[in-house]
């Protein structure tokens, strides 16, 4: 068994809506059939008892080692605590080669699971051993290291529950919620509205205390010190016991409370000094330690925090009791779990000494032994929810403290005897105000019920019913995608939206090109959806990106599929038939929002069949109003678009809107059939987005397909009285559509300039010139810049084969180089002729043609 490729599908894909790892696995010999490996299943289960049983699959043929790999990779993740359920194994057309697909929640964990699963399967095949406990530990540790922490995770989960899309921007906790101009960002429990000035104030404990005191909020007396002697002097000034903490610390790091001796002061000062060169000494306020979570203008949750402690049983040492508490699965070393393990460090040793203990002491039965008076969860403390008991005036004080510092989300630490009374009545005080407060004590307290703090934070960031999405149209198909994308973007822009657009020509925001090249993949889609100036997005969605990585979004409002051609990339990546290609192209249809719309070509049966896979509604389009799909859909009162008496007709139920094709320049009055279809597809998208008809009419009338607005898409030039047409058509279906369009244009003599993409099948390359040979008098062949694996001259030879027996072509020549071939064709043109130039280097070729046209005009 050999894993020849492993890649992550980071968005909805042809296998699932879930994120998945896809592996290409080659099995040879006995690994092609587990029936030839007696005892393998039993050995596999002995090594990994939690694996699902190996059972026959829906596909034909015996189970292979690839099937065992699938179940092992999924089962290891599930046993490590990852919430994964989906997997599948498919046999390819190559004997012994399989596609193994397994869901993941964290990409690195999914990749590691495949690596460990391969080791497990080999051990079972060879009768070896496998360290299951070690493997699961590796997966758990990696998952805990890289997954979102509980605070960020709670906010993201609340956003997802509301239908708000999210994207993790870093390996840490910086997350984008929403798309484009409607996006917001969080980092842990901070939002993009959290002021950097307020955060800086919160980190300065002395300044925080001064501002609160000036606002009349009760705070403990104290001051900043720089050495142990000054710290002890300050302690005597404010009165023992005291609290020592870093001036700019967080998460309770370096904080020691209830200090009553000089020796304890030295230990506490040194611990705080490691965090900050400025240390604060404050009067110790008796009472319990409470954390109030303030979000906006409300206290959302409150918890009483207890310091890390153990209860003696009269037989075990402090160290043994701590080990027992730390064995609780809720306790971990970091912040990913709901509780943190207790530590026996210098601060704990000092606190034990005050109580007359060491780690090896055996406390009496029922004796409470405190390891540190600091009650932060990050230092091993625990929490009890008291939200329902908080006195309104006490809550108001917490909100006032957050406002005084300027924080939209704050963790306000209060020391008082009870939360049932106002702060002033009991001599309590606010000891800290924290930016980016930890949420886990409120999400999963040690005692009491958890609070929906993530939902509260999301509700302050987004209004009721706001899913933070912008209108998103995804466009797929074989031909016409880029023109359709540009026309939809133009329709959007006419309504005042700032539009982001991805195409094979680049990424555009408004009229600015922000990236060049083929940008029809998921990375470019994510970049557009992250752009803060984008109010609406139109995304060309090519098959390559879907196969390579999945979609760059979770769902779209509108999916448009123009057509499915028989000669587009077949034979690549195990896509061998039109039906295979349709499965890839329909991924956008499968991921239409429930209230969204798929706009499908009714005249293409493969595209029309995608309707049954759409969670939303359907708009069908076709030029023929009597087409059975159109007629049936309209009879049901649903949306259709067709051509009738020289006009585009958008009909739903008994209502219909007519737009004369004479008012749609893209179609040249309806003469260009493929452009009529592109216009219908774009019209369907605009209709689905709810644009008013006057805006749609105006946008269709003002869109011109020239080299500037739609480069390489039927760009027409006048050259010495001859007509030049430059197009990027590069498959048989596109060329058929071009020939049909050109038949409507008068010409004395027709010539064509063509090359061929080397990554097409031989028959598809021949088919192009077979079509052209019946429509053109002269054919100029050239070899394009990239042969994509073909030898020199191989593509031209195939193109020549397609011209054998051509009914019209009488002149064929081979030219080395695209621009030389263009010039050769132009030199032979006479007034009234027509020349179709099938360009390869779109921008460069169009610039070259424009120069030649300008030179001819000047001459």
C-alpha cells in the first residue's frame, strides 16, 4: 500500500460538505483484496479495538487495504475526541488505485491520523505491534495545541449557530466572522471594537485602579514598588495581609494573595517580578473572589472562583491529592480544557509553608489545604456560577468599571463577602478589570450551570437576524463562465454595490484588479470575501479548485451553471466522463442556501439534472420557450427565462417581464446565441438577488463585451475593412458556439488562427479542427506557449489530423509562435473577410492585435 498524494479539502467538495483529507492510495498484490490476507481483520481489531468493522461496500469488488486505512484514519480521530463521522473509499479507473476520503476538524490532526493509520494497517498486515495509547495521545496533544480555545470557540460556535460564516485568519485565535463589508473580527474574547487604548489601560493595574477610584468605584489601597524592601514597606503602610501582583500581568500570572510575612513577601515579589519589572502591593480585601463578565452594557455571567486546593483524607500526601485532582479529564495543561491542572511551584510551596505543610505532608481528614490564594482558573482554581444571585447594584458597579476603562467586553474581578448585596454595604472592592477575559469558567463552571456567553457576545456584534453575509453568486460550467461573471458583477454594481469578482483573468474589487492570472479557485474566493470594501461577490468556480481544495465558501445565495462540455479537462484527476465532470460542477448547486436559487441551463440535460441536488429553488433558462423543462417548470408556477419574438422573457406564474435583445448589446441583437445564453444566466442571477427590473434593464443595456470589459470573450475589431474576432475558446463546445455565432456574420472569406492545450485528450484536440474545417477557408496552426506535457509539434500534428477530409478548408499552414501566426493571418486579410483568432496569452495577444489595428488605422 502506497499513499501517493494527500491533500486537504478545506471547504465543501464533491464528497461532502465537511472538510476532508483526500488520499490517493495504490494497493498492489494481496493488499488489493483483504480476502487474500487471512486473519488481517482480527489482527487489526486486536491492535485497535475501537475501529469500525470491515464490511462490504456499495462498490463492486473486494475490500482492499485502502478500506482499512479509511476506517483507521477516521476511528483514530474519533477515539482521540475529534467530532468526525464521514469517510468513504472509491476505486478509480486505474487498477488497485483508490481515493480515500476522511473527515477532519483540524487539518494537521487529519494528516497525522492518516500517517498513524498507515502504521496501524501495516502492523496488522505484518503481524507487528502498534502503540495505540501513544497514537491517541499524539492526536489529542496536537488537537489541543491547534484548535480554537474555549473562549474563541464558544464565540465561533454561537456565530455558526446563527448562520454566520467564519474563517480562521491565523494559527492562533484571530477569526473573521462574516464576509466583505459586513465582516467583524475577534481574537479570543476581544472584538475589533475593543480599543487598544482601553486594553493598554487594563494591563496597567495601577492606572486602572486610579481611574476607577476617580470614578467613585471602590478599589483596594496600594502602590507600585520596585524591590522587596519597598514591597514590605508598602505592605506595612496599607496593613497586612496584602496582595502582590505584576502591574501589567494577566490570567493571574504572578499574583499572590493573603501575604502576612516578610518571607512570603519575598517569594511573592520574585514571582511577580518575573512577569513585570513593576510590582503592585495592595491591601487584601477579605471575602470571596468573583469574576463578572460584562458584555456591552450588561453583566452576562458571574462566577465565584475558588483557589486551587485539596481536602485531606488522613492517609495521602498533598502531592498525591494534587495528582488525584489533576487526573480529572476536565483538567489540562493549557486553556483548551474547562479546568487547568494544579501546580506545585514556588508560590504553592510558600502557601503550603504558611499552613505548616510541604508537598509530602499528610493533611488531616477533612482539612482544606490551599496551594495559592489566587483563584484564577489558569492557575488551577475552580468556579461556581452565581449569575442568578447578583444584586442589581453590584452588577451596575461592574458595568461602570468596564465603561470607565473603555472596554466593550471585560472581566471585572470583585472581592466581596457575597453577591447578594451592593459592594459598598460590605466593604468589598474591584481589584482588576481585564481585557480579553477567559470565558471557560462561565461556559463550563465546576459547579452550577453554564452560561451562553458566546451567544451574548455575538448578539452585541450583530443585530437580530443578521448573518453577516453579502450577496454571493458562484458560477460554474464549461463555457461562458467569465462573461457571465462579469455581466453579473456589472448588474450588481449598477445597484450601488461594491463588487468583488474572481475570474480566470484575475481578481477585481470594483474597477481595480488586485491579483492577476487564473484566479478561479478557492484561495481567490476567500480573499474577496475577506476584503472589507466588498458588498457583493461573484465567483467563477473552476473544476480544478474544487478538486484541489473544495469551495472557498460554505454556501452561496445563487449558483449559476452555464453548460457542461464533453471536451473540457476530461481524463484529468479521474474525471473521465461528462457525468464525472457534472458531479464536480454541481458542488456549487449542492451548496446553495436553503432560501437561495440555482440558475440552470435547461437545454443542457446534464445541467438540468442538477436541480434535484439543490437545497434551494430553481430558475431554468433556455432559448426555446417550448423546451419540455422550461414548459414544465413554468406550468408549475416557477421561474423560467427564454427567448420569444426577439426578447428575453423572465416568467414566473402568470407574470412575465420582456427585455428586447436589441437592448442587450452583448448579444448583437440576438445574433450571438452563446451570448444570449450568458445574458439569460446573468439575468437569472440578478432576478434571484431581488434587483428591480429597471436596474436590470439599464445594466444589460450598458454592458459591452470588448477587450477592456471582457478580454478574450468574442472581442470584435475592424482591420482594414475586415472583421477580427478574438476569443479564448479552447474546447470543442466553445468552438461550436463560435462557429454558430460567426455563421450569422457576413464574410467573403473566413480564416482562423488556432492552437491547442496539451492537457486535453487527443480526440478533443482533433475535434476542434474537425469543427473548424467545415466553417473556414484557411487555418493557421501555431504551438502555444505551454504544451502541458506534450512534445514539440505533437499538438499541431493532432490539429492537422482533425483537418483531414475537411469540407471547406483548403489552406493550412503551421507557424511557430502565437504573435507571428496572428501577423501571418492579418497580412492576408482583405476588406470583407473575417478572421477568428483563438488566443492563448489573452492580455498579450489582445494588446498585440490592438497595436496592429491602430497601425492599420494610422497608415
